[in-house]
């Protein structure tokens, strides 16, 4: 029975194996530790992520390696995205620490263990070279997030948000699976690179393929949170505990970008004309509805939710620009996709900082997630008002912050590809979006504070928020290294 069994090369998946083992160890450790603050669980979680970072960095050699019967791929794009992922999750858990300790319903070891399993799901998604591996990673991430959203069982709003997320997530997973099954029916393989090879050989049913593609794009659009599959984002961002909203609003965007690249670019590039048309519609609608709906929000978490929708629409423009008229130009492809990758990394950094500021101002029994809570922040703390100003300016795309160069890189790729009208639309909606970011700045600097009490946040959160905002400013002044890293990673992986 096992005569033909080939032992897979475990080295490309070493960080995943290490994380899975440590998550299981942590489950046992958390049972034995009686500390109410869960300090040991928190410390071990952070050490696990640092260990993953070191293993990933040490095993990265720039070569493309396949393992587990070609279901798992380790390339430079995967390595870079995973390194950013570990840094993001480490940062998110540091931000969340004070918030969780102050809330008894949340102060459990399960939060950290679920965060590790969600991270494992994202790692699997980033390295997936098979539709089943994509689905496995996606469900591991999704199920962990559903549980995290519902962790505060005393909150009706959180429970409602978790239910909505679960029902709509199940629907999106069904769409994705149906799309995968149709592509399998047309090509006879579930391996992503194998799908590309079968299409190139010819003889596949184009109609079935395009139908499968429609369902696939619908499933991806849900995970990215773009219009018209965005309906879960504002409710989940608002209803989830802020620490969980921070997690959902940052790290999963890296994994969503990765599976979009894997499935559409690595697997279905031959159908680029078809999926480009779909992505253009999704991008334009997302920028329009995301920016216009954000203006009406009085809750900062809901405002940032609609902002996320518009940013993901903007990110899709880079992916759209890679192929022109069905022709693949290597230089064009690299410029377009690297601009998109740069954008998603910059967005994750800005989003983490923005939610980190909400957590910084929050305290026991008070969420500090309304726009009014930021009134007169400059009088309470000029330093943190300055940090929030940097983050909001960057989100709005004002020079010279990383958000400006991220938008500029994508717009440049769009114009070079000949979609000038699309660039004009993107700029117009970015100007609309600038309004609600600048409104936060106006409240901080020109309004009287409703609460004049001093900010009492843990020192690590204060340092991290400051570092996060300063990195956003620094990358705006020196974006070249990050752009070069993204370009190099994609050049070695595509």
C-alpha cells in the first residue's frame, strides 16, 4: 500500500510545521497556567511568531520549491509576504494586549491560540499551489476569525457580527468551491500551475472555464471585501471587539492578495481578458461605494471598514494593469503586480496603526471608536495627535507618506497600461476619500475635547503606535527599498 509513498520535502513548509506544533503545545500550556493575565501564553505566542520569522528567513534561498505533491510552493513572494505577516501579527498582539487584559470576557488564552491558527491558515494560503490547499488555508483562517469575533459572548453586537460573518463566509466558500469544481471539470486538474499548462495546451471548454472563473472571482472578492461582496465588512468591523477588528483589518489582506495572484495570475493568466473586465468593475464600484459611504459614518471603525473597501478596490487596479489586450509584457507585468503588492503592504501598515490608535484611547468599559472620541486629542496629547495625523494623511494619499507613494505606484502602472480613464476615476475617488480622513484631523486639532482625562495606555502600546506611525512617514520618504523588495520577490516567483 505504501510502496509508492514518497516522503515530502518538509523544509519549504518548516515555518508552518513549527507554528502548528507550537499552537498545539500552547493549548496544553494554557490549561496548566493559572495566571489571570495570560502572560506565559502571550509570551510563548510572540516567541512562536519570532521563531517562524527566523526559520522563514533562514530557509529562504530565492528558489522556487514545490512539496506535498506540488500542492505547496515556497518562492520569494511567499517568503516576503510571510515575513510581513509575522511582523503584522506580532504587532497586532502587542496592540491587543492591554485591551484584552481589561476585558474579562476576552482575557483568555484562546485569543492567542486562535490568532496562531488564523496565522497558520494565512501561511498556507500564501504558499498554496493547489485549489484544495487554498481552500484548506482559507477555512482555517475563516473558522478562527469567526470564533475570535464571537469571543465576547456577553456582547449582543459581537455575537450578531459573528453570525453575519459566518453565514456570508459560508456562502462565499460555496461560490469559491463551485468555481474550483468547474475549472477542475474543464481542465482535469486542481493544481494551479497544472491548470495553466492544460489551458496552454488547448482543447479545454472555454465556456465552462469562464463560468468557473466568475464563481472564483466572486469568492475572492468576498475575501478581499470588495463591492458587491462587501456587505459583511462594516458590520463585522463595528461589531467585533476592537482587538479582533485590528486583526481582521490587517494581516488577512496579505493572504487575500497572495491567493488572488496565485489563482488569477499563476493559474488563469490565459483568461486575463475575462477576469480583467470583472476586476475593473469590482475596483471602480469599491472605490465609489467605499469612499462615498465612509463620509456618512460617525463610528471610526465603520469609517475604516468602508475605507478598507476602497483601498482593496485601488489595490485591484494594479492586478488589472498587468496584461493589455490579452498580451503579456514581462516588464509591464512586473511593474503592475509589484505596485499592487507594495500597496497591500503599505495598507496593512497604515490600517494596523489606525486601529492601534483606537486601542490606545480605549479603556475598560469604553471603546473610543466614535469620531467624537477623537475631539481635541491634540490638547490631551499633542504627540499621539501627531501620530494619528500621519496615519490619516497617509491613508488619504497626501505627500510625503507611504500611502501617497503606494497610490502613485498603482496609478503609474494603470497609466502605462493605457487605462488612463481608470486612473482619472481612481484619483477622483481618492479626492473624495481625503475628506473623511481630514475630518478626523480637524476633530483632533480644532474641536474641544469631550473627555479631558489623560491617556492611560500601556507603555508597549504607546511605543508601538509611535513606531508604526513613524515607519509610515519614513517609508514615505524612502519608499525605494520596499518597492525594490516587492519587485525582486515577484521577478523570482512569476
